[in-house]
C-alpha cells in the first residue's frame, strides 16, 4: 500500500489552552495509539490534504524528527461542525507482525453485459470494504470484475476475496449488482397496460355482437 509522510513535532503540553493555540497557528493536534505509550504531536493542517480529501487508502509515515519515525494508519478524524476544519486526528501504530483493520476502496473493472446489452443499471452496494491483514498485505484497492454480470446478477464479497487478507463482512455481502432500470420497468408497465386495454376492447366488441333472426328481430350472441 502507498504511504504518505506527515512531518510533525511532539507536544509537551496537551491542555486546552495549548491545543487552542496550536489550532490558531494552523496546526492539528494528533495522537498516535497502539504502541507502548500514546504519542501526542502536532502537524500542519495542510499536510493532511492528500490523506483526508481522497477516496484512496494510504498508510502514514509520521516523522517527528529527533523523537522518532512511526508507521501508522488513520484511525479517526474530527472536523469542526461549521467551518469543516480538521480539529483532531487519531492514528494507530503499525507493526509488521500485527494485523490491522482498514477500509479499502472498491474499483470496478470491465463492463457488465447486463448493462450494455440488456439496459440494466449497475448498482454499487459497497464502495469500500473493511479488511484485516498484516501491514505488508494491505491492498491499495479491491478490484470488482463485472465483465460477466448479466441482468439480475450480483457480485458477492466472496468473489473478490484474496488469501492475503480477510474481509470483515458476511459472505453474502453484495459488492455490486445489475438491476433493471426504472425506465425499463416503466416501459414494461405501459406495454402491459396497453395489452390489457386491447383485450378489454375486444371483450367489449364480442359482447355487443348481434344477429338478425328470421323474424326480423335482433338477438345478442
């Protein structure tokens, strides 16, 4: 998996006053969990752009200069409810021999015959899937091949599995499927309605058919 480096500095004070001062200076207070002790540090808000504002998944290299370098993943991020500025970030430290859980984006591959030939619509049920693996086995993306999906077919999580990681989802989880479009359903309804109308008209015609008897009077058949 690709990684992003964030340069920061270790925090000596973690009180509210110090935290407010950091934010006013354009820095984000952060905490690194998972090691022997939690590490409090701060980094420039701009350093998080490629990590936060992207659909891609990345590991992180946290460089604190003389205080060490740590491999980690983004665990939680807090935003201001009005300005949407980053208020706080939590990271989880990685160890090569310890599995971690992470959300991985799903990438669609190919074209579904059910969409191309049958007028169906591709419905993406899962845009990200949560996996558990050793850090070295974490994938950048999960590829969902839809090249054989006909109208009504579904692609399950078991069909995109890999021995290097395991999914934290039930086996019947649907990644994507080809559904009948609303337009097609509407056309079918209109056709059925027209057919019923024709049948009704024919029934009405038969019901009003008359014959002339020998006596000159008419009778319905």
